[in-house]
C-alpha cells in the first residue's frame, strides 16, 4: 500500500526530452525524503534505462516513454514503460570488468549502472507489447559498493 503521493509523466521517445524524466525523479525522491545519494542513484538509473529504450528499443522509430514514481514506505519505486520491442535487462549479462575499458569499447555499461544504483529490478512484458521496468531504491541506504 502506497503511503505517499505518486508522480506520472509521459514523453515522446526522444533523447532531448530525458531531462523531464530526470527532473520528475529528482522532485519525487526529494519530496519523499531521499538522501542525496539515493536521489542521484535513481536519476542515473532512470536516465540509463530511458536512453536504452530510446536508442536500442525504438532504434530511431517514434515512440513514447511513461514514468511512474511512488514512495512506498522506506522505498521509492520507479516504473518506466515503453512500447518498444520486448527486452528484459534483468537477464542481460554483466560486463567483463576484467577487460580494460579501452578494449571493451564504448557502451555496454548502462544496465550495470542501473543494477548498482538500485536495490531491486523487476521486468514485465506489457500485454499490448512493450516493456515495464520497475526500479526500487531505499530512500536512505548508503550507495552500493562497486562490484
């Protein structure tokens, strides 16, 4: 049962619109009493997930993203929905951190960063196509140690 207000915002799937989602997450987390670390972690996680949906999911095609943010007791729960082809980031492999970044090349770190910035990730396919990624983060815990 939710104990505080909820926030919702829908945007076209355009990178230049991501600032709106970041702002909403920052506003909601701050209103919920989140620590600065928690706010920063969630903003980064949402930005990474939304950018991945735009760049890789829609791959240049028009689309939309919808963000739902709720405070649930000691946690903030953020759900990002899109209409892009199904992709479950919770089963994506971790990057090989033993390989130097110059050898690994650019990209491939977004899902890893999302995992580090959140306490829990849940993925569901939308019944009408698309994705629902739910990211949960404690409002006050210390950031995770780098893996």
